[in-house]
């Protein structure tokens, strides 16, 4: 074992020049997307009306294990990557654990999260195809910021549908997005059919990610030379996010380490999927066994732990193709949980399939316990985690404490996907004791399941 | 010339194990501090009532060119250092300049700025001396956050007097400071004699840094086993901040570069002093000549460009020793300029002396022009600068444009001392066109100068 520094940064020459495509190694593939009207496998031509061509190709690519990162995109990555792999020496000491804790920190860019990895890629391909404008949705704001940054870099117009409750609670997020030149519309809005319909049915609603997706897709389909981009869930997004896991793996190899446990938070699954996939490759191909993969979700939106594995719409307005995934139903209204990025009814089809096939474990955490871990982590490691990322911190700490009790010196890797600088109202409510936990009842869940389409 | 990557991180073994003490190389030293009551050079014994012993020794040390960074502190530095030296390829390209622009980015820690470098050192020495609590002031909040982080790490109680206007405008800053376990009091407050007096004279005042300093010093002197710590101005702080310049210099040496122009923003002078001092050493000792050092200050608080070089109090309440420095007078009330960290009437005695002796140039920038540069920088380099740091960005861009006009491929280094995540109301006011510029009239300045003590 080599002497391990606090932070490992790969050099530019050591970073990955390719993404890893886990679809090429999965024993069984996720089920195909279905057309929202016919329930038949969706034709590539239909996908291309929504997404850029190259991204559609990536979405469907089940054969190429590695896909080249274009040179121009590599250059953009160099502005904010590689991100550090950090050894949590101080946290280990505070916990008195024999475990070795590493975390891959993706928060050191202005979007504050890993989202920029895929935003950069999607905007690059749009630009290459001659697309002039893009639409998207954002919840907590990380994705909207990331996309605004990428669009500013590549010179493409952007309209962001921001979940209304976030739009109102997070004026600073709005300001960052506007600084990078994007247009923001609170969702639901009267700029789309689906928005007008939702407003009519639920006047005064704070909106949801699913609804904002519907509006963004509708606008993209109705605007010439415009496409929609999505920040999570899709195979292409997991592909782009594989840079997280690839860099983490390369950094760990430099110090002769391989994780026993890998932990990430899951909303749509992009951070978790990107972190684990290069390690999951070793499991899928039989090079390694016994690695524990743990997805952590909020107890208030328990997609994996209490959801159903079924075909469902990715959005509330039912304009997107259906995916077979773990879902709470597209009508499920998550509580006003502070971890905005994890408030999504569905889950990446890849992550869902791996979970369904037993490769992944899932844990649901209550937010007061999550924030307890976040504050403990901040005090020792000096980084203020995003509420989303703090879900992973919670379970990493729990696992390290287990190691203290069993005396096992396990190697734990977790994804610190972002920072909490824009979530300080949540920290304040935790610190002043007004934060509460919310766990949906079985009845609440049944209401969501009732919206599942009969496929 | 080697192939220059976007970001250069030194390895742990390459980082400096010593600080550089510029006092050892100055041809003429700054004048001594004076006692606020007697106007005679202040005795070390008096200084030790306010500051920790080791820090007093550093303050007065004019002989040791290098001072060892204690091992335990080096370990703490490793949690957030080294910071990257970044080549601004994208900004260069956008400007069409032959200049090579590098910036040392200190914002990638939760305090959001370079302040943590000195906070860590000061708390370490306090702990070593057996001090159990500290007091300080904070304006924009970076210093308060940094100190709260360091106190949390070393286990020391902290009370922060936060300028009232910032306390009210920046609830998120407050939340971060509280997350790290510190107590915050809006200043002026009724917890001190000086606070009560100011409140009586100026009810409803939003406070100032000078006033918050007075309160923090008073509390430190009245509380057993408590000391005061200051985030800028002092020689000791510039000493600790020399890690910025030392790392920048080491990184530039790796790519065979030496800056022709070095630019930093100046409030109290710690960021600027820390950045330039290892390069200024080469100028002072005759190893180099022709390097241009530029301090950038807000036109609304033009300490160097329009202030006087005179003995003055460091605080409004006149409880601190006097320093000979560039000053606008301790009664000067800076306008509500958004660059909170630059709203200070005085300037580091070291920076003042170097400026007075002609080693440094100074430029005053208006804030709308500063924010114009900040937005331009963010769009191309993806980092959102703190309003303070954006002053340096402004002049770096101006210099790069000059190079475009003259065709000179100069090497420009500037300090990007922090991020603007907590200053988005300022960005919003710039973006929506409501931001205004304020330049004090000669009459305004005369009012401040009238408060200068007759020494």
C-alpha cells in the first residue's frame, strides 16, 4: 500500500478519453422504450424528433463497450475536470473506524454538481448537428445551471423550465442560470398546452420535475431546430457520467485500492450509475466479485425500495416515451423534501434493471438523519454537501461505523455529487430543529401506482 | 515552453512546507504599530492581550525569510490545498489576445475564498497556546465562514460579529457559519460598550467592518482565555497567505513561466499580499526586474488611489493599535458596494509601504465594469467570481486587451480569490440593470480624513 495523499487529481494525460457503456456488458438489457400512444417499441425516427441524433444512437448502443469522447468536448472537460478523489482521513479519525473512506467530489464547478459532465456532452452533440436552441427542465437547479454553462460555452440558446417551487425558493439559482445567458420559465407555465392543462386542474401547484419535463419536451417538438435534453435517467446520461467512475477507478488504481463498498445517492440515477458502472463492469464480467453497490434514496421518495418495476411515463404530461423502470407512478407527488434532485418518481432503466437483477442494494434514508450526517461530514471534511449527496454520506458513515464494530478495514467509496451552497434554507431548518421527516403511507403510494399505464 | 494543461495542481510533496515572510526582504520596513492611547510603539505585552503569542511573534518577525508551517497545520491544509493554477485558454480565445492568462483559484473550499489559509493558521496557534475561544468580525462572510471551519476542526469556540447589513442580506452565509458551530452576532450589537455607543449615536446603522472589529476586540479582551483574530491587514495574515503565491510560483516554474504582470484585488490586502509576495521577493532582492504588480480596489472605497499614507486606527471604535497605512480615515463610511470584502477604510501596512515606495501600482474600478468582466469571465471560464475577485478579473481582461492591441504575448497572473455563490443579489442587480456606480466626492473623502488621529 502506497502512502495515500488527501486528494488525488489525475493529470490531463491520465484522464479517460472514452466513456464506458455499461449496456455492452449487461447480461440482460433494460426493456425497450415504448411509444406513449401505441405502447409499441419506439422507432429511432420518433426519438430523433425529441433528442439529437448522436444522442439517440448512444441511447440505443448496446454493443460498443467504450465510446470516444470527442476532442472538442475533452477540451471543455479540462476546464472543470478531473475532479478530486479524496481520502476522508478526518472523518475516519472522528468516527474511530478502521474503514478507509474515499469520496469522488464532483461539486467544484459552478453548477455545483456532476450534472455538467452530461450537459457538456449533450450540448456538444446538439451544436454538431446544427441545432440552435435547447429546452430542459430543472428541479433543484444544478442541471439547469450546468446546461446554461454548457450552452454559453458552445453558443446555443437555452430555455429552462424550472419547477415553480424551486424557482420561488431559489432566486440565487435563477441568477446563476441567467448569468450564463439562459431563459428561465417557472413550471407549470402558460407557454405550453400541458402546462396550461395542469394549471387548470391544479391552480397554485408548485409543480414537479415530471411536469417541467412535459413542458420542455412539448416546446422542443414545436420549435424549429430545437431539441430537448434530459439531465438524468437516460442511458446516454449514464454513459457521460461514467467519467466519474472511470476517474475514481484510475485514481484508486494509482494507490492499489479497490472499493469493497460503493455508495451513491439516486434521484434519476445518473450520479449513481456514472459512479458505479466502471466498477460494475468488473462484477458483470466476472473479474471481481463481492463488491457491494448501494443506492441511497430519500425515504420520502422511495422509488427503488418501495416502487414497482413497471413500464411508466418519464413525465407527468405523458408526452415522453415509456420506460420500464422502478417507479412510484408518474402521478406520485413527492413531498417538499429538500433534496430537490431526488424528487423524481422514476429511476434510470439501467439502474432499475441492475437492481431488479440483484446487482445493487438500495437504502431509503430520512432527511433529518441525512442532514445529521451532512453536518458531521462538513465539520470534519470542510465540504458542505448537497442534500442529495448527503444521502450517500449518511450511508457511508453508517457503513464505517459498522466497520468499527466488526473491526473490518473495508474500503468505502462514495460519490459526493455536489455542494449545498444553494440549499442553505434546508440546513437552516435542520439546525433550528424545524425540519421534519415524511414517509409516504402505503395508501399514498397506491395513489401513485394507480397512474401506472396498463401496458 | 512545455505543453501547458488547463489546470496545474501541485502534488502534496511539491507544496510549500514554509511560509514566505516578505518583511525579511523589504528595504524599508512598515512603521511600527502605535498604542491607541499613548501613540507610542506598542509593547509586545499589549499585543499579546489581543493576539496569540506565536502570532504576535510572527507579526514582529522581520528577520526570518521563511517560517515553518507546523506539521499539524500542513495536514489541515491538505484538506483543501493545493489550489489549482488555471490557464484561461477560453478567455484568451474569446478576447483574441496573444497574452497568456493564468489565475490562481482559491475558491474551491466551503468558505469560498483564500481566507481559510490564515484562519487555519491562527486557530492552530490559538489551540496550541491553550486558548479556548476566539472572536472575530466578518463583512461579506468569507472570513467568518473560514474561521468557523477552522475552529470546528481544532475544537475552539467562536463568536463572529457580522456587519449587520451583511447579516440581514446574507442569511445563507449565516447558515453556513452556524453549520460549523459558531455563534453569530449582528454588529453593532448591545453585547459591547463600543457597540452600544455606536447604536446610541447611529441608531439603525447597518454597521461596518471597522465597527465589528472594535466589538470583537473588546469581547476578546474581556473574556478569559479568549483572543481576537483578524482576517486581513496584518503582517501575520500576509505571511500565511503567502502559500497562494508560493504555490502559484512553483506551478509556473513547472511550465517555465514567470509572470510579467501580477494582479490582485485589495480590501485589507491579504489576498493581494499573499499572491505577490514570493514574486515581489525576486524584485526586492534584484533577481528579477520589470514585473508589474497591480492592486485593484473598488472606486467606491479607493484606499490606495485616493487615500492618505498616515497613522490610523484599524477600527471605528479606536480600540486597536494604530498602523501606518493607506487609509480613508476610520470614520469613512463606504457605500453599500456589493464587494463587501473590499469595504475597508485601511490597507495592509506591508502593501501600503510597497505601494508608497513605488513597487506596486493601484487601479480603482467601478462596480458595473467589474461585473461586466465577472459575467464575461464566468461565461468563458465557467467559474462565477466573487465580486471582490472580479476586480482582478476586470484588470486582467483590460491588460489582455492591451496586449491584443500592442501584439505583446505577455504572461498575466491574477488571483481569483473566491467564488460569488453568496453574492448573487449583486449579480442579479447587474443583470437587471439596477446596479449603480458610486464614486465618493473629494468632500466625502475629506470627512473621512478629518477623523485621522494627530500622531
